[in-house]
C-alpha cells in the first residue's frame, strides 16, 4: 500500500471512531432539550449523520482504488464532507486532505 492509501484508511477509520460515539451520546438523551423545543437537537444532529456516511464511504473507496487521479478526488471530497463535524472531524479532515493531495501530486 502507498502513503495516500494508508492515510486515507486511517482518516476514514478515525472518522468512524470519533463520530459514532458522539451520535450515540446525543441521540440517547431526549431530555436534554426539553421545554417548548422538544426534540429539537435531533433535527440539528440528524442531517450530519447523512454527511458522515458519504465521507466514510468515499474515504474507504478512495483509499482502495489504484487510479491516483480518481483516488485523490474521492479523498478530497471525503475530507470536505468530514468538515461539518467540527472539532471531532478536524483530524480526519487533515488526514484525508493530505492523502488526496499526495494521490494527485505524486508520480509513479
């Protein structure tokens, strides 16, 4: 495996490790935003879950593909999709972005 593939796999797995426990914490406590808001925190967090799935899938596919151009584009897209997760997504964002840049710039 090459450097960009290893960085892409590590970034995707870190995205999975950081984000899934956060969603389990927030979706498990419906009493946190009581009152007139009701279950409003679920509406704010739920769309982010759908952005996590493409980031994880694009990162894994971009890491396993041998074509450098396609892998670089997929890894950069995965890094962009991991940005809405804030502080938890910054490490996977950096790793996926570096992997995408390495895939696009290195010649072999």
